[in-house]
C-alpha cells in the first residue's frame, strides 16, 4: 500500500472488499470511484455490473445476497435520489446493503445541479432508515469502510458511507471546459 492516504484509499478499500468476500460490485460509472472500479474489474473473483440507474444496484445486490454472495453499490450522491423507493427493500427484506457514495454538491462544487441532492443526501438516507456514516479525509476512508462493511453484513441493514468531496478534491469547471474537445 502507498503511504500517501490521498492516493492510497482506493487500493485499501479494494483490499477490504476482497477480505470481506465481496464478489458483486454494482456501479454507475463515477470519476470518484474510477480507481476502485478499475481494481475491481481486474479481479477475476469480482463481477462488476454497470447499471443504467442506481436503483438497479439495490435489486442486483438483493439477488446476490439471496444467491450467497456479498456485494457493494458504488455511486455518486446524485444517484441516491434515484434509489429512494428501492432502498426500503433492504429494510423490509432484512438483507445487508453496503453503499459507498462519493459526494457532490458540497466542498467547492461548480455544478449548481449537484447542490440540492448533495445537501440532502444524508437526511434522505436517514429518513428511509439507512445507517449513514461519513468520511471527509482520505486517511479516514479505510477505517470507515472497514467498520461499515461489518455494520452492514453483521446487522443485515442498509449502510451508506458518504465520501466527502474533499477526499477527491473539487472539480474545476475551467479545467473541464479547457480540456473539452473542440
């Protein structure tokens, strides 16, 4: 593992997922999870499933659990809004659901469309009965993923770990537009 916590957390999270026996990884592609997704894709024991929308991941992971496999849903905070109705499935059917959510709409956000869901993600999840934890520093991610893995799979509850925008760094609109093809 690398010593720099800013760059090491995806590798450390991947190692935790492997150690916990996670075999299904449901994703809507997200730059915040890009390195973690690539690591999971390279691993022959993990199945990465690209979703068209985040709520499909809840159903996919319910099926994985019923089939004897552990899974994780990787998404952005804007995707939480897409899952509202489906999240009750985990509670009513008592199966574990681990969600690692990269936050948008907080620290230094440039896109005003991301702010409303980013500001309400934790409240929405908690209102639905999801246990919510948050990491805002890269050095806290590994410990928080470890504890949320245990919490979800030991208690058969939905658990979301919100990965604050400070971990990834705020996107810079000027850089995005300058690098766009002309």
